[in-house]
């Protein structure tokens, strides 16, 4: 009974810690942005009031907020999936464009198709186009070693110009001189959830995507492999996982998610493809992913928070005159504070104590190393010296002895590591489980090698005595 | 042909200013994907400074100072707090986007500022009359400075003590620390220097080429400068070559747009970005990438 209680409180503290950083980051960012707004000569209170009243105080406001959250969920998941596998996907914007284009192609053709089938085709087209665009990034990295950070960013421009090319040429809507496509057919649009708002059934798909993301990452082998590859590529390779395949799949999923979001946004909200229709949505998702800590529930909450900001930003510009682009400032500050976590840990007494301990341990290790070096020096005898067979064997035996003691030290350390990992694994951290197994395996291997050395050493010592006797 | 070369020389200027400085930061072990944002900041403050005082030189100075302050923030987070450099760079880009767009809407849009005083070309008598390459000797002051900086970079990189230190810090920070080099202080210096020069590059984009600011006007050139260092295999001459090749792509893009080729001009607009991707894919047998590039140095 007591045990359950402590376990529960442990989980509570863990959850609290998980919330502490993003909450602190959000509050700090709100304060800093308020100062900046004031410095630009506006009243920050008025600005925030305009922002929040327009986005949360009415049904219509909530509809707009959740509509924005829907797209944010897709782009945030896109970034999170790739990040979990160790890839930085800055290409959500380009993937949105490609998904939107493919979805729109389907949505403007097949007139008279049964609506649910038409919608499913639109969504599948979006996923496929986005996945291909995302996979290109991983392929370029796997085949040629091109940094995914730059290639994904460059592909954003390619996607954007490709879209502009299409809508000013082959896909230009009939009867218009503007660069825009024909409107999506009614049968291809997802239904609205609340009439009179723009909140559409895409929200349900986004929630389903979050749940799928959770199950994929936590309950499937592939998701598990991706996490290991992301956390520790060499450990993953050691355990026989294919790093490149996992990264390719992660980027394809990431692209697919963004493409799905793009198809929904283009056909339901924008209705037509226009120049620069995807705006900054690709990067908005990045801030959401960081505030949400790449976790399913975190992303869900963060997407609502940022949905409020995005839907209220335009109203803030209209009512209070503050440029809506302060949202980017907000996002940048939030991300910086979250990744600069060490700033707060520095003032944490517990970490300070641990650091002190590590320092003392380090000094101890250093003095131990010095002793070994001194021993080495005494072994080296200056001048021309031809060792006899007996001396050679003795030296070999000596060397073997040193190796054995070194191996023993490594094994002790590995076993200690293993215990630490196992403790973490018992707390439910799955990544630690495989680390514990790896440590155990390595300790095993080294122990075996040490055993071999011991028998070798015995053989050398025997030879040394024999040869010494002969001489 | 002369017009083409003229635009090539001009388009290479911001890339050279930024990439030659960033080479030091990259070599000392700090990867800065936020070059884009730094250039954007420089572009805005270049115009603002010129708008307020009437002098593009004051604008360039303001651009350098503001961009340096922003990179100081970046340095604090990545070097002192050991944050992930790529993510911090993305945050820097978002910050710069927010700052520049907001200030543009506060100061420039309401005042309806269309043009400010920009840099003028200074033709060198005699030399600028040479056929074909004469265009090189008819540039703005910043243009001449950019090409001169290639030489300065090469000299500092190979012939000075600080260049040697920078090159070794990225490859083995621990060893450098043992021989008494202050790794983090050196990294701070390279990051701040990168900020100053990226700001100048941004000021050139807004006041040297167009005399105006528009939102997100850098359009990926910061990333292209970042790629130029990788494609140039982390040497000054290589970076120079890479910048010229990328500028060639941009100049060709403008040329083909004007020529009304059968291929749509939107495809030509993709050209610089596609060239960058292709350049990153050209593998090298021996990369000079610093072994500890992108890894924060934690003194134990």
C-alpha cells in the first residue's frame, strides 16, 4: 500500500517536473514580450486583452483557436517524430505545400464522387506527397551525407515556388487572372464540427494522430527502435538496428503528417491554393513540439495554447495596433528558454551537490592514473637493452596483469552503470532498459576477454620461470 | 556578359561577408544555423539607420551592432548553457523574424518609407574600363571589402596564431584547454565576429542592392552561406569558390528569368536552392569538418 503511494507520488513529481520547464518558459516569454510591446510604445495589457478575448471568450473564437490548433498538431508531430529519431526536420513548410498541392489536385477533380471516399482520397494524396518530400531529405542524408538541416530548409523554397508555378500556370483556376487554383469541390471538404465557425473534422483526425503517435512510439518495435537510434545511434547499431532505415521511415512519417495537415488546411480552410498560403505554419509547429516536450499530451496542450496566440494575434494587431509578428518573438524566446534549461539547473542545490561529488571523484581518478603512469615509466629502461626470453615473458605477464586490472575496473563501472539504468527502467523509462542490457552485454564480453588474459598471463609467467631457470 | 558578371560579383558579396566570418565559428566548433536571422536583423537595421541619419554607413554600423547583440544571446545559450546549437539557431531565426517584421511595421510601414539612402557604386578609374572584368572594379565599398575579406580570412586562418588556435579548438577542445587556451572565450569571439559580419552582409542586401527593406528579404541566403562553408570544405579558398558558384546560380536565375526561356521562371527561382542541395550532396573523401563541431565544450 505504502509502496503504491510512493510510486504515485514519484509519478506526480515527475509529471510536475515535466510541466515546470514549459510553464516557466511560457510565463517568462509572456513577460519578456510584454516588455518588448511596451518598448515599442503600446500598452501590453491592452494587447494581451485583445488577444485573449478574441480567441477564447466566444464560441466563434474557440472555433478559430481550435482550427489553428489542428494544423499546429500536424506540424508539431511532424517535427517530434523526426526529432525522436535524431533528425531535425525544418522542412515542414515545404511538406505542407506539397501535401496541399496533392490534396488540391484530387479535391478539384473527380466531380460527383461519393463525399467520404473523395475526402479519404484527398487525405491520402496529401500524406503521400508529404511523405515523399520528407523521405527525400533522409535519402540525401543517407546516400550523400547532406545535412538534413540545410536540405530540408532549402526544399521549403522549392515547394513554395513549385506551388506558385502551378497556380500561375497549369493549376490556375478558370476565369481568374490571379495566381490561385480553382476552389476545392464541396464533396472533397471535411465537414464542419460547429456550424458558423471554421472548426472542421480535421481536429478529430489530429487527435487520432496524437493517439497513434503515442502508440507508435511507446508500443511498437519500430517506434522503440527509432527512439534508441535518436538517443544513442551507436547503441542502436550495436543492438543490430538499422540507423539509416529508421531515419528514412521517421522522415517519411514526418513528411506524411505535415502533408496531411497541408491537404486539410488547403482544401477546407483556404479552399483555394494561393501564393504563400502556408505562411509560417511549418515553424509554428516547432515551438509547439518544444513546449510539449515531444510528448503526446504535451503537444495537445501546447497546440491549444499556441492556437490561442495565433488566432488572437490578428485581432491584437487590429484592436491594439501591436504587430502580429510578436508571436514569432514569443516562439523564439520560449524555445530558447526550454533548451537553455541548464540555466535553472545551475541554481539547483541537488545538481550542485552532485557536481561537487563528481569533482572529487574525478580528482581521485586522476591521482590513480598518475600512479599507473609512474609504473609505466619505471618499466622503460633507458639505453640499449636487449631483453632475454625470460624478461620478455615477464614483461608480457606484467602487461597482461595490467590489462586484467584495467578490464576489472571497466567491468565494475559497467555494472554500476547497469544498476543505474535498471533503476531508471523500473521508473518506466524504456530507453534505459536497452542501455542496461547493453552495459550487461559489454561487461560480459570484457569479463570473457579478461579471463582469456588471465590464462595467458599464467602461461607467460610459467615461461618466464622456465626460461629464467634455464639461463 | 558584362552585366551578368556585374550581377555575379554583387550577388556574391553578402555570401562572402557572411560565410568567410562563419568559417571561424564553424572551425572553432559552433554551428550557427541562425545566420539567416542575423542577416535579416542586419538588413532591417541597415535601412533603419540609413532612414534615421541619412547615411548608409551609420546604417551598416547599427546593423553590425544589433546583429552582434543577437549573436551574443546565441553564444550565451550555446556556449555557456550548452544548449543544442541547431535548435538555438532556429530560435534565433524566429526571434529575428519577429523583431524585424514588428519593427518594420512600427517604424517603416506607417511612415511609408519606400527608399532610403543606399551604397553607391564607386568605379575605379581606368580599371573599371577593362572589358568583361571591368565590372569587378565598379562596386560599392562593401563589395570591395567582401573580396578583400577573403584574403584577410585566408591570412588569419593560416598565418596567425589566433587562426591556428581557432582551427585546433574545433578539433580537440580538451587538448587546447590543457595547453592553456580558453576554449569558450575563443568560441565567444568567433560567434560575435560572425554576428558582426552577418549583420554587415544583411545591411548590404537591403542598402547595397535595393535601398529598402521587405519582410523576410534574405530568403534563405543565410542558409546558403552556411552551406557554402560545408561545400567549401572548411577552408577560406574553398568557401570563396563555393560562394562564387552559389552566386553564379543566382545570377543565372535572374538572367534566365529575363530571357523568357521555355521553362517557367518559377523553376529558375528554385535554382539557387537546388544548387545548394546538390553541392551538399557532393561527397568528399577527406572532409575538414572539425571533429567537435556542434558539440558544446564542458570543462570537467
